[in-house]
């Protein structure tokens, strides 16, 4: 259950970088994102244009933003 994990995530300063393609399930992280937001957990949702379900493309098309997210998150 997410509710049990949230205190652990907060205590340990977890952050989430969530990537999906617009031709996959672009709303897949909507509920999770709302939960993270309500609980003050840092996260970013990136929906990649013209992208089907393909982990290699997710990485290629998001690595720059992922590194920026990690850089900000790790500084804290």
C-alpha cells in the first residue's frame, strides 16, 4: 500500500521521475502524482510526444530532464 510507504519516502527524501509516452498511457501516473503532491513528495511527470511504450525511447528522450531532476534532488 502506498499509504504505508509514504512516511518512509518522506523520511528518506525520496523523489520520483515518471516518464510515459503520449501514445502509451499518458494518464497512467495521474493518481500517483496527485498522491505524491498531497503528501509533499518531490516528483516530476514527463509525457513524451509521439512515443509509444518503449523504454529505450523513454530513456533517450528524457535523459536530459532526468539528470536535471536528479541534480536538484541530490543537492537537497
